[in-house]
C-alpha cells in the first residue's frame, strides 16, 4: 500500500505498519481538507483507491464516506449526525469514519 506522499518502502507489506502509516498521514498533513470533507488517494496492491468523506443531507445530515476504485463506488459508510452537534463534533465524526475506511482498506476488507 502506498499513501500519497510516501514511498512504497514506507508502507511495504501492508499489515500493522501500513495501518499505522496511514493513520499518521490522516492525522497530519496528508489529509486534504475541504469545507466539511476529506479526500485521500491510496495505492494498495497496485491499484489507486480514492476515499472521499463529506457531510451531506441538509437538516437531517449524515457523514458519508465512499471508497472508489477506477471511478466505481466500492463501499459507502454513512453516520447520522445529531442536529445539536457543533462543527468540531461533526468534523470528529467525519474524520473517524474516514480513517476507519482507510484502515479497512489496508486490512484487506475490500479485497475481491
């Protein structure tokens, strides 16, 4: 697995080291933050996967994270958001869900 901005040798072989590496990059500068969302490209087993997270749904909002490969949606995770949540809480839910999908990808959950 290769996370954008790292060399394959940094995360070669997958497993716990790859997950820790992805976590570190999500927590720091590798995460591209856009208003209320995150985008992350990951090279895993020779393919580039794209993880996209955003808040959508208007008044009955939810955090939505999608995993794409070659433009096709491979997986979607949604978490309902409470109306009383402040921006910091919403971002925490969104970030946690985004990281969870990255971890599952690195663990091989989405392997065919």
